[in-house]
């Protein structure tokens, strides 16, 4: 079950219930992505006002292991993108792609 919520109501630990797209149709976040502070900041930068949230938890179970693994991927990408302008839309898209592919390889 999905519930579209304004960005102000979205909290860390929630799960994206459906893919989130930019105005050009590019996927910004995939369904099942766990919301972090970084995710909320990125959505704000992309101008996204609301996002579909899974309220039944059926998309991805919120386990400590998945959270640690996700945080490790974020730390690795942060180091790789340390000298990049993360506020630039192209760099944000590249970061998102790298994160997505790293998650798929796990």
C-alpha cells in the first residue's frame, strides 16, 4: 500500500514505495530505497515536493543489516565524490546511478 506524502512529513527509515522521477522522466529513486537524511536533501535539491511512501513495509524490510550495508555504500561514494560538486544536477544523477549499481551488485 502506498501513501504519497509531502517532503516535510517524510522521515529517515521510511521506504520509497514507487520509483520517483524527475520532470524529464529519469528515475531519481527506485522503489524500495530506504530514506536517509541524504535522500531527503537530494529530493529537495531535485525540486520534488512529495514522494510515494510504502506504509505496509512490503517493498523492503527495514533491517539493521541492510541499513549498515547502505551506509557503507554511502560512505564509499562520499569518499569517491569528495571533490565533486554534489549540488550539481549531473553529479547528483551520477551519484545516484553509482549508488543504484552498487546496491544491485550486493
